[in-house]
C-alpha cells in the first residue's frame, strides 16, 4: 500500500463516518420536524376553536345590537305615544276641573246629609240594642226607654 492508497482509505473512512453522522442528524431532524408538525397542527386546531368562539361572540354581539336597535325604535314610538297621550290628558284636565267645580258643592252637601242620617240611625239602634240586652234580671227585657231628646223637650 502506498501513500496514495492509504490516503484514499482514510478519506473513505472519514466519508463513511460523515455519512453516518449525516444520517443520524437527518433522523433527529426528521423527529424534530414531526414534533413541530404535530405542535403546529394542535395550535391550528386550538386557533380554529378560538376563532370559532370569537366569531360566535361577534355574531351574538351583532344580534344584541339588532335587538337594541329594535328596542330603541320601540322606545321612540312609546315616547311619541306618551307625548300624544299627555296632550289628550291636558285637554281633558280643564273639562275635569269644570265638572268637579260644578258638582263638588251639591255632592258634598248630599254626602254630609247621608253621613249624618247614618250616624244618627246607628246611635239610635245601638241604644235600643243595649236596652234589650240589659233586661230586668228575670229574663224579661225592660221596656224601651223614651228618647232623651223627647224627654228634654217635654221637661222644658
């Protein structure tokens, strides 16, 4: 073996070792790429679910805005109806004051007379009931007493 052949043999050995190391590095790199691919796929799935949730939230917000617009529109309608009703009530208030002023005097008089008659009748019935409940001690009721007002008039 001459030096040229020895150099070729050494070069072939280093080449074989280099190829082995390159294959080992390529295998490790393949595992790293596989892991990265799995991580990216998992991230994509999470991102898709997050994006779907965000889209659902945006859709719900849009629905709520549409409902708010409808409520605002109906509140505007209610406001206009209340203004119209207020106008009607104001128009009828004068008429009601006139009616109340015209009827209040006679109605108060009738109410006062009715109250007086009811009260006098109630007192009279109460006195008679007490007299009937008292009795004479033998189980027989006493005679009804004469009206005090009539007795006073006769005494004068």
